[in-house]
C-alpha cells in the first residue's frame, strides 16, 4: 500500500516515465523544464552540494521566492540525504535569526527578494561578517552558518554565486550521486518546515521521506491529478500545502507545475489564461482577493479543479469559487504541518459535502473526536477536539521535545486544537478552534460561527472575532472587520448589528465592532489573532482599570 522509496528515487521514476513532458514552467522568467531537464538540474545541484562538502544529515536553509531552482533544491538535497529547511519569506530580522540558529543550518540559499523587502539586506543586518567577502563564513550571531549561496544571477560579497557552485560540481560524477542516494532511507529526515507561529516562536516540524512521498501520492490521487493538468503554484514553497500537496503531488502524476514567484492578484489571472492552467490551489484569502478583483478581461475556462486550505473556509466562499471561477471540483483540504494532509474531499463527493465539510480522512489516517474537558471519545455528531493518528506524522519538533510531547499524546494521537463534528459517513465539519472559544458569562461561543455569519454580509470582506476582557462577564465579543470596497451602501456598527440580530442569538452579538484596512495574517492565510488580542486586550484592560 505504501511507497518506501526516498523522494529522489520516486522523482527519478517519474522523470523516466514522463520524459519530455513539461514539468516546470516559470512564466515570469520565460523558463520551461521537461521532466528530463528537471532531473538534470537536480543532479547538477546535488553534485555542487557534494563538491562543497555537504554531507548526509546536514541542514540546508532556503530563503527565497518560488522558483524552479527552489523545487530542484528540494530534490537535490533529498538525493544526498541533506535536510532542506524552508524559511518563511515574510520573516523579520529576529525571526530569520531565530530559525537559522534553531535549525542549525550550515548553508543558506537566498534570493534577492522583492522591491521593498531585500532578503540579502536582511541577512546582512544580522550577519555583517558577509562583507568580509570570505566564502567560509564565521558569524558571531550565526555560529552554525558557514556558506551562503545566491540563487539569482548576481554576485555579492561573501556570497557564493549559484553558477560557481554548479561549476564546482562538475568534478563529481553521476555515479557518485547515485551511490550516496542509495544510502538514503525513507525514514531519514527530508525537510524542516516552521509552523505559522500564531503563538510564540515558530516550531520546526521534521518530516521524513516516507510521510512526504505517501501523503503526496494519496492527496494527488484524491485530487485526480493527471499528465494533462497544469497546476498553478501560487502557494509558497515554504509551506507543505505549496511544496508537498501542490508541487510534489502534481509531479508524481505527470502534471506541469506553473510557478508564480508569489501570489499577486493582478498576475494570477494572466498566468491561468496564458498557461491554460487547469488546477488552482490557494488559501481563502487568495481566493477572496481574486473574486473581488476585475476578472472580466480574462478567460479562466481552463480551470477545472483545485483545493482550498490553510484556514477555515465559509460555505459562501466555496460557492463563489465554484460558480464564479468555474472550478467544478473545488476541494476543501484540511491538514497541519505536523501531519501534512489529514482530510480531503474526493472528486466523486457531492457538492453539498464539498461546501459544508473538509472531507474524509486520507488513507493511513485514523481520527477521533474527544471531549475537550474529559478527553473521552464523543459519539457521532457531537462537537469536540479532532485528534489524529496517522502514518504521515512528523518525527517531532526539532530540538523541542517538550512541545512534541504536548502535541502528541502517549498513545500517538496528535491533538489538533480544532473543534469539529463528524457524521455517520465520516465527513468532518470544522466548528472552530479551541482557543477561538469565547467564554462570555459562562456561555461557550464559537468565534468561527460569528465570523462566517458576518462574512455572509456582502459589505464585509473579512472578519476576525476575538474575546476581550470584561469585568462583569469575563469576556466580551469584539469584531474586527474589513469592508468590501465594491459595496456601495455605507457600513457602520448599527447596520452590522441590525444584520447580525437576524442571524445570531443575542448572546453571540459583538459588543464592539471595529473596521480596519487589513488584518495581521500568516503566510498560510490564518489571521494572527494573538496579535489582535494583544492589541485590543491592552486597550480594554485600560478601560476596566478606569471604570474601577
């Protein structure tokens, strides 16, 4: 049932099978790689890594936008048993410093970044030793880091250009690469992905070859990826939904991966039309941006399928994706970095199930719903925490056994922190997050329920519900809203409450309503409610103190 080959072994099989079919298309740089060409690039990169002394088990970090080189480095590292550490490109100075040190990365691949956000300048700010122009780095702040490689076509002090790395690799034979590749086991670590970090420092999730290969196989099967598909990659490769569930899964089934460097609302419709993309995978925020832009000039009729993941999605948004973008088989996909894909819709599932549930568990995944107080398993239909026992489970959080033990109990169940219910057919519905429960006067109130209700109002683009301190009730409900700029009727607290009173019980109505132009979100589309709570709680604590 399961594939026990390493990732590089499976990719080699697929490159042989699909040969001269397109594997990677990079429209912004007018680059195209066939499967054979892609295999050659991964081999050249692996040779370069061996030539500069990279060994099995070494940690190699990458801080870059999406590109063919990024994908090829994933496979090149896999060939020699190195571990690719994928860093969020939205990282601040302190976050980048933390991840590079915590991951013990000895080599960093970096691209120049984007206008207004230079990754190289950010690195220089924490590693001024680069200016010494020594290719053997000795940094006080980054003691593990010894080499930095530039992926873009430019030469900078202290940074090894990619073309020179490839040149060094010319002395390494293909036979040497395959000899090293044979030593790589399916249970060897493959990647470290850092969690979104909505609370505290991000944790490094260690995934091995087995979990990545097999989760991609079964997710791709449920998505019905095929050689005729052209998958638009606009999700970041530093997340499993971009790397494993879009890119690797697509390649396993012979699809072409059309690469966007990053999500840009104005460019995505162009790529879909010009490259005849058939698959669009994205997070709810991305779909919202697309649907609220002018799509009239673009022919998007090639789109047939896609998944939506990363955060909770409303029935209304799914229906708009289905009706307005014409994606007939839009699939809710639920997962966590710690276990990659957990549940997913199948092509044959009904539209009703697509709109209202996150599907059923993938093969190899066992689930249960437990009472959040007692830990007892709950009967069908009742709400509780989703727990998962899966063959795709992480090896643990890197150098953080305490956090690993908190996430995975003694019996091997991963506690997701998500509130769900499950029906008799095994379809699961997200009801909210345990931490998203507001306790107001003894009543447990789901923030997600209120958010979904408010987002059904045509004048509201996005909603975040948080609990704020209240002297009398313990917590009160606070709504932070983004207006839909295309909605003509004026919106204020009174109009919102008038609408909400017809949809929600009185005790679920927000006491406080604020409008904002943007919300703090993670790169996977989740609203960073810890930041909102911190911001608003301070203000409300002041109010309580004044009233006292």
